[in-house]
C-alpha cells in the first residue's frame, strides 16, 4: 500500500513544471508521506509554478543529463543563455572566492572595526551573481543575505540592514 501511495505522490509531484530557476522548493516529508511546496518569493495569482528536480548549481550539460531521466528538456534562461562565465561559476573553483570571502568576514567579525565597506561590496556583488544566475533557490542564498545583513549592522547602514533583513525573512518565513 505504501509503495502505491509513494508512487502516486511522486507522480503528482512530477506534474509540476521544472525549471533551473524555480519559484518554489519541493520537500518530501517521510514521516507524513507528503510533499510540501514552499514559495521562494511572492508568486502572482496567474504566475506558473516551477520546481527544480536537480541541483541548480550544476553546469548546463550536467543539468540536462540529469533531466533526461524525467524526459525533460529545460528551456529556462539558465539553460538557454548559459555562458562560459556562468558555467565557470557552477564549478567548485567558481564558488571558491565566495566561500573565502565568507570565511574572511566571519573571522573579521570577531575583531573590533575589522569589517569595512569592501566586505559588504564583495557580498552584495555575490548576491547579484546569485540573482543573475537564478540561484535564489539554493540554501546558500539565505546565508549570504544573513551575512550581508550582519555586515550592514556592523557598518551602521540602517537602510541596508532593513532591506536585506526583510529579503532574508521573505526567504525563510512563510508568506502571509
């Protein structure tokens, strides 16, 4: 019986449209044998719902190979407008500068007056890369927003604190 139930749930879930730029996250709750769909941002009433069946940080070729299992050819902008620069970002080496910056910010946050506007500019540059690449659905994005908010607080940039804190809350709390 559970096997039939799981296959039915999976079949229903696969009816969602797939995109490497999803507007909802799909999570499976094993305890309740159910899917939860969580909006990544506010979705308009007539807007199409998209989930991703794969890791959206993978390079184009890898994403397409994985999607062939589902007989899907993705035509989102991440796939149709992939560039050598965007493909390089989707490698371990491509994200290394971000991870190094986050480590530096975390280390300097413990030292009085060690953080400066260059740290904030670096983090906001990476935020823009995430937006341009459609990576707001990754678990890294809310962490990045949290770092930007914290550095903005340290630098006493009230308007930025509010802006990025609000965006962080939009991404981590349920919508009303």
